[in-house]
C-alpha cells in the first residue's frame, strides 16, 4: 500500500491545532508551544513510517497527538500550581456561539470558573480536579454545581 505524504501540514492544520489546544490550555503561549512540538512529532512520524495511510489517518493522528500534548502540558502546569488563563483566548479562532459560551465562562467567579473549565473543557474527573486545585473532592463537586447554576443564570440573561 502506498503511503500518503502531507503536502503542507502547517497550512492545512495550524488553525485546527490551535483551536484544540486553546480549548484545553486556555493560554496562547502554551498553544504556540504545542503547535511547534506537534510539527516536530509529525516530521519524526513521517520519517519513521514513510507517511500516513491517507489524509483522514493524518488528521486523526494530529488530533490525538495534539490532545495528548495538551494534557501533558496541563499535568506539568498542575504540578507547578499554575492557573489556567481563559483571558488569553484569541477569539478570532472561534465562531459566534463559541465566543458567547467563552464569555459566559469568563464571567464566572474564579473559584467556580477553574472547576468548570477543568471539568467541561479539559475533561478531568472530580477526583483529578480536587488534586489539581488542592481541595477536597466534595468541595470540587459543590463548586461545580454552583458553577453550573451561575453559568445557567449568565446564559439565561444572554451573557449581558
């Protein structure tokens, strides 16, 4: 079977990679690092495996590796107790609905926003969130409930 070799991976996938990374990391600088790391991984994979089976295989691989790199970055950040920063989101990469949702998240009080982002955006379990934020699991669960309630209020009011 002939292997597929991507023509210009950077032009094709940079926006997609950034959108995945910013939804997980919430920090523009970290996203740029992820993009660079992914290009290095991509070149190594192509060299080792002589390319991909097809364009769909390449796209799936990019999504999976981007996600893994982002979660690894989050784990490093959680070990250093670095806060997630939703304020650095480049809104030009999102559609109008995404911007409304992000604005609603930004309006949550910080202690609720962190739990909300870690649970819904980054996909962490409550037990993991409690370790990342150094709080009890019951506290994380209560903050998530309150964050949901506040988020519903914000969105009900139209984000105003």
